[in-house]
C-alpha cells in the first residue's frame, strides 16, 4: 500500500532565463507546477504571463496543413531539424501557399467532375431529343424547361390542359418522367408556378452543352476524361509534397508544439525583483534527474523542500504498486484517490476482489475463458479491464478446482482427486450440510474483512494524529472492540459457551458503545478545545442517539451483506445444474449446443453481476470504513503531440 514520496521543488533564476527554464521543465515530464498563489511568500508577486503566445498562430497553420494532407500528427525528434526558429515562418507560409493553390484547383476540378456526371445523367434520359440545344435555346420569346416530374404528378397534368404550355416526356424510369415543357415568355411565371406545385425538378443544361444530346454526351465524356487526368496530376503533386516533406513537417510541428506548450507554463511563474520563481511537485526519485536538466543553464537554481514544511500543503498523489496489483488501480480511482498521507488501498482491493470473485464464481473452464478474454482485450484493445479479468479468471479456475466444476460438469475432475488420494472432491456445493456451512463461512469472511478495514482506519488515524478517528469513532478502536466482542459473544453462545457476563458486557460492549456515543466531546477534551457541547447537551443527545441507531444498523447490514458471497456460490452451481438438465433433455445431438450457449450465458450474465457485487462490497462495506478519497492525482506537465481528434 504505497504512495510515491513527493518533494516540493523551487526553480528560480534571472527573468531572462524563464522561457529556457520552462522548456526544460516541459522536457523533463516529471514536474507538476503549482499556482504561486498557494504560497503566501509569493502572493505579492506578479505572474509572468508573457502576453500572447508567439507560437500559437504558427501551430494553427501547421495543423491546418496537416488536416489538408490528412497527416497523423505525432512526435518527431526536432533536434535534427535543419531549420532555425526564424526560418520556420517562411517555410510554413511557402508550404501553405503551395497547399492552398493545389487544394483550390483540386476542389474546382472535383466540382466540374460532379457537374459533368449530373449533366450526363440528364442527357442520357433525354437522348431521344432530335434537336440541337443551340437551336432550341436560340428560339426567341420561348422558355424551355428540362427536368423530371414524379409519376404521380404526371397524372395530374390533365387538369391543366387549357394552360399555355407544351409538355413532352422523353423517358419514364418508374419514379419520374424525364421531360421538357415549353411556354411563352409572358406566361413563364404562371406555368413555372403550376409545375412547381406538381413537384417538378428543373434540371439545368450547362451553357457549354452544344449539339444534340448524343453530341453533347460525347463532348462531355471527352472533357471529363481530360478533367480526370488533370485531377490525378494534382492529387499526385499533393502526394509528392506530403511524402517528400512529411518528416521535416512533423519536426516543425513537434518543435512548435513543444515551444507553445512550454510558453503556456508562464502562468505558473511569478516575478519578484527581476527573478522568476516556479514551484511544483516532483517524485523524490526523479529529483536528481530534474536537476540534471538544469546543470548547464547558468543563472538558474533548483532546490527542494520537504512536503511537511507546510501543514496545509495539498500534495498530489501517485500510486506505486507491483505488476499484479497495478491493474486494480482502476477500481481505486473510480472511488477516488487517497490523500498523500493516507494508505493506498489498491493492494487490499487486488487481493480481496480477486479472492471474492473466484470464491463466488468458481469454475475451471469458465475461469480460464474469462482469463483468455481478458488477455485478448488487453493485447488488441489495451482495455484496462483486461488484466483484471486475467487475474480474476485464474482465481475462478482455482476455486473451480476446489468445487470440482468444469463448465458446469461437477464430477469431471473426480479421477484427478482420486489420483491425489481424495475420496471425492473437496467441496460439494449443492449438499444441504455444505450449503449452511458456505453461508456461515461467508458471514465469517465478512466479519474478518470488516475488522481488517477497521484496523486500516485505526492505523490511518494514528498516522494522521487524529484521536477521534483512531480511538473514538465507530471504525476506530472503540468500534473495533464493540463489534469484535458482539461477534465473539454471538459465536460463543451458538457453540454453547458461557461468554456473556456483566463484566464482559460492561467493558467490551457498553463502554465502547458509550465511547462512540461521546466521540466528539471526548476528542475536543483530548485536544483541549472549548465548546464541548456547542449546540447544547439536549440537542447533542438527541442527534447522537439517532446516529448510534444508524451505526448499529450498519454493523448488522454490513455483516449480512456478505451473505451474497455464499448466495452466489450456490446460485452459480444451481445455474450450471439447470444448463446440464436442459442439455440432457434435448438429446445427444443438440446437447453440445445447449452446453455452449448455457456456459456463454452464465459467463456473461452471472460474471458481470458477480463483478459488480464484489465491487459493491469493496466500496460500501470496506472503503466506507477507512478510505476518504481526498487526494488529487499527480499530473506532471507533458507535451502531448497528438491532437484530440486522434
């Protein structure tokens, strides 16, 4: 249960060295800067904002070019870049000009191609027209409208037989009549209104269309071929620009991104009497590496202070766990991060979650499948849930060996047990006697975990010098003694032992309960604070009485919650028994299909439910007793070279 030890680092130097210092901070990727307003000794300083970021506009242009070429932006070692900082703006402007010119030409060519395609479609439907377009459109005092009319509207033309227009249909494709209507200039507005009401879609013939439809089609096809050739050339030119300069382009992008992000760190700096100051947190193990970044930068000093120098200092938290435990940090962070002076509960979660899942979902075959699925999810999708599934799947398989269950077959491992010298498998889940023992074991396991959670709370209270938390609270020493005494008395009574007597009741049950009842006044007395009963004795008694009632109920409900552990052990065996029964009912032919589908259903449904229920036990029955989750994550400044879209 380890949290990375942090140190508070102060970087100071001449104001002229600020940008270089910030660049080295960004390069180190281990420094989490803190706002100077958090430190009273710098509160009177003036932040060195530095005005407008000089690299932002150049970076925007580079990202625009990348979008045009569909370049996946990523880091490239810009130390090898041959361009100086002064040469970068002309490079970008020249590249942008070339790109803009080609992009505009490409857009124009593509627009022409689309127009040509639409025109060809129109012409192919009116190919039966024997007139030349030049002659047709040269007629004075006459309007010609080519287009298409829905078949339903065509039937309504008979209503307008007396109107001054001539209509002719060239083609009918089942949905539309491809047609033309002619009308005099003075009647055009009225006739156009009629056809608009009939949902006529006008198809405009381009001005450069000449001759008959057949001639026009041949001419357009020729122009399309020439246009397509030029479009191909333009795309090739764009591709060459991309391939020839992409490495240099990525170097330019990386350098600008680094400089821009480094410049933005000025908001964390303060200027006092011509010197800059930047404060932040660094893992203690990385401090020497950070100092190494500033070795050859004269005029800049870097020093460290212990985090304890200021009581209200909010130190960021970085969890430090081994390979087995690390994936379970996902569950811890779902609840929240521990404070810097708290205990990291991740190892506790890793052990209890793995153990409880396997206990509740014990099956050799299904466990190995879950583990395999987890490996695939991590291997190909990098899902953080994958490594967790690998671990709990192995736990499920281990408990499956104890239960003797392999894909629901309860006696498949009997020969193995006989070879090992056992008369039968260790646990027969569905036997009546075993069922009651499983439920009792689940409650006993819950009692142990609750007591262990209280121990963590006591340790944290001592570590934080919080007497109320460590001694007087329901999860402190008083609550531990009360709960343990009640459980011990209950177990002893069930076993016929005479445990309860006045001394036992007074010292181990009543006294701890009274200490919990008086925890706030007792804590104030120990701390020698005034106002023990600030809101009055009567109000204190009434409020605390109901709180105690809730505490006692929570002890009972939390303990009984662990019955679900035994319940899921039994329900898993029961569900697989149902699958086996159905497989026997359908006959030998369909039996394998039922077994496969049944196992898949149980793994998906019950596996998900068990996973959620174990997480609930972690959060509500364990974390609620000792984990306050008041920490903030350690987030060192790092230059991200990937855009949000990527």
